[in-house]
């Protein structure tokens, strides 16, 4: 049997990709009015992003242990590669590393150092290797090699959620005094959410995000995903712009960002995740 890939619900993988890749997904948690709701399993309130006392929680060691055990059985002993949300953004990675200890090396944990499809792209790289028949070491290596090729950016509409969030890194120093900013944020190399650019309007922030993506992709091929929180029109426009500007990158995935991340960035947020092709630009064949 093949190595099985496990990820968490922050990855925002499409159902078809999960099914085709044989990927197991562990739900994260949204805590609302004393209720513990599992992301992707339980129904969340329609006004979730307008509520002021909503928090989130990572997967627990026991939940992850159970998921890894099931995946290991499904692999018939071939092994498990677990790709999770950045350890700088969630307790899930630490819980995953703790849970993996009981499996004597049969479960390899990979910090995606990202989130949303930034994590999803790493999981998909691992799943492709697994489906090709690669062994545990090779599948884990494929996941690790995908991590530095991933970039993720996000524009938020309001700063309230970020002020309440403990996930913001070096941008925190200006959040208390910024007024009408629509900040462009990015996930840095350590997997932290940091300020990329200070912008006054949402349209300019989204244009700046497109510019950053075009700059990082350059002449390379890349997989692209656009995320949003209750803002499908803006997400559709971003996807169309990317598809036009980067025709060699293929279809742009458009998905919601999900409630676990949405609680921290707020309604209206839009983001882009990029997974660069491993082939250097000077070795790409001409189109």
C-alpha cells in the first residue's frame, strides 16, 4: 500500500483533491458561546465573524493520534506524512509532534510554515509522491522541499479581529494606532503572519498583493489559489486577474478561507497562496 498523507482543515483542500490524493483531514476547532465546533464537520453560526467572543483551537494530541493511527492502518504500514498549519499560527503542530512519538518513526510531521492552500499545496506535493509509489522518506522529503516554494498573502478589511488575535507577528506594533489601513500581510519564512505593506484602500491593497505575486512568480510556473471570507466577488476578480497575467500557471483555485482562519482576519478578507514550480526559470522550456 501507499504512504498516506494527513493534514488539518486549515489547508482548505477541495473535496476532489482530498479524495484523489487519499488525504486524511483532521478538523480544527471554533469555540462559540461555550460550544466546540469542528471545522468542516459542524455547522457554524451565520454571523460568526460579527461576534466578539469567538476563539479557535488546534487539534488535540488525542485527535491527531487517532487520525494517524487510522491513516497508518490505511497505508498498510507504509507510513504517514502529516502536513500541518504553521507552528507559529497554531498549537496543532506541537500536538502533532507529540502524537507522532508513539508511532516509532512511522509518522513524519512536516511544518508547512503556512496556512490555507499554502499548507494545502505542501500536502498535495506529498500526496502526489505517495500516489507515485514513493516510500516514506521520499514522500516526507517532497513535502519538506515544497515548504520554501510556498508564499501566502492576505488583505484584511478591518483591524478589529487582528487586534484580538494572538497570531499577528511583527505587525502588532502598529495595529493599536492604525486607523483606516487595509494592510497587506504575508506569511514569512518562519511561518509568521507579518506586515508586507501599509495601504490605505482595499483596492490598492489588492493591487499590491497582485504585484507581489507577479514578482515572486516571475518567469516560473506556479500553482495559485485565491481565498476569501464572505467576499466572493473580490476573490473572483483576483482570480481573473491572475489567470490573465499568468496564463502559464493554469487554473486558479478559489475557495473560502474557512472559519478557523476567518475568526482571526474577519469578514471581507481576501488572500492568495502560491506554490512555485521546483524547476528554476532558466530551465523552463519555451512555450
